[in-house]
C-alpha cells in the first residue's frame, strides 16, 4: 500500500485544468503529466493564431518548473480502471493510485457530411492561417457556429484579411445568449467588419464549394468549423459513468461517481454546483477546477468544489471587445463593457489565465 508521500498521481491532459491540477498536486507529490504537446495550447487565443497573430506559448517544462512533475509526451489510448493503469500510444503503461482525467474536449462534427473532410476546426488554426495567407487570390470564408468561438474567429479573420469575404453561419441567433445590449454590440461589430450573417441556417453538408443548409446553399472557398465541442470519448469507452453528452459524472470533490480513484475536471466533467447549476465547458470553469483539485490532492483543502460565474467576454478583432456581467448562475445582467474597455477587460482576463499557469 502506498503511503501519502509515495502516492502515484497521473494527470491526463495539459490544458488549463490538467496543468493547474498537476502544478497544485506537484508541490509535495510526484506527478506524471501525460500530454503530447511540448507547449501550452492556449485555446482561448486560437482565433488569434488563425488570423496570424498567435505566438508560441511557454513550454510545459517551464510552466511546471519548481514542481515535482514529469512530463511524458504521449497520448492516453486506453484506461484499465480495474488494474489502475493507463496505456499510452508510445507503448508505455503507467500505474496510478490517483488518476486525474483532464482530456478536455474536441471539435464536434455532428456527423454532418463533408464537415471533417472539408472544414478547418479550431484545432487547426495554424493550418487555416497558412491557407488564407498563401491563397493566390482572396475568396470567401464561412465560419460555422454562432457561439463565442465562431464570433471571435469571424471578427478576427475579417479584420486580418479585409480582402476576403467573411460569413458567419448559425443554426440559431449569433450570440443569442447574451443580453440585448450584448447582442446589439456583437451585430454592430460584425457589420462594421463587413461580416455577412446567416442566422437560423443549420448546416446539413460541407463541400469544397461551400455549405448546404436547411435555408439554402451558401458558397465558400474556405470553411471554418466552430459549431460546438464534445468531450474526449476515452472516459465513456473505459466505463466511467457519463451523462448524455459523454461528460463524466462527478461528486462534489470532482471524483468520478463510478470510480473514486479517478478525478475528472475541465470540459470532460459534468459538474453541478449548488446555487450555480451544471457548469458549461470553457476556460472559465476548467482553470478553477484544476486549481481546486491541485489543493485537494495536496491536502490543502477538504471542502467540496464551489464556483460561481462573474462575467463572459469576447474579443471582436484587435480593437473591440465585449465584457458581459452575469449572475452566479451565468444568467445575464444588463451591464456590458464594449469597445476599448471591453477589449482591455478581455485581454486582462486572458492574461490572468496565462499568469495563473506560470
């Protein structure tokens, strides 16, 4: 039986949740962090990378400095929950006493014909940048998705490539969950940048020439897919209890309800907090989960996880942004910051996320 100081902790995933959990637990315990990336993938800035404004973020080795963390660059391909083992794609098998599952989410194609073959997901932001940069002549870009990722991509691309025609295509209303003031400002920003808005147009197919939608065809030389995200399927495949979306069900201490030796955090977890509700996927929830779990595994807290929302934010190109104040349960307040104030608020929040991981 392992003692407390000898406890083998394996963390799968080095995103906001996984890396912050590893850093917290690694203060006094050896941690093996499994992730194929050499550097942090700063997902909330991927729209900038797509427009050519991205940069290489710090190596994980630097972010893990000062902690007892060993970064194993590989992918988890199978979980043996009964045997307390993780199988990796390099042939390695890791044993664990405590497993932290933080594999996050990935682009969901929703079985739309041609989407995976002909569209760029946000994970391929660098490829998208090269495609637009190296094109012989400008054309039309269609961004599929009226959520935060789609809005940020459409505005960033329109500003960075003014000779390209940019469209945003949404099954519902673009930015429809924001307050009336927030929605109005988003629409003004899209209009200012010349982005054509196609709302209530569910995409039913993607071809090299554009989109098929239930509202008619939409031409596009390049399609960007930002419709939604889905959790990594490994948790469900391993037999952990999951919800209808495939997110692992956890208790108040972020332990799997079907296996107490597995903690699940970030986009992979279906976390319900009293007074707040079931948390949405995103950096706003992933980082606090990771920070909490790091303290829990290090023995610095025994309290259940608690969380409440404060704000939602968007960048709308290099010179504009939106900060929407929300209630604890993520419902909209009437107050918004826009323009330079909104941009600076968004930049400060993103900088704070990166600073928390240093």
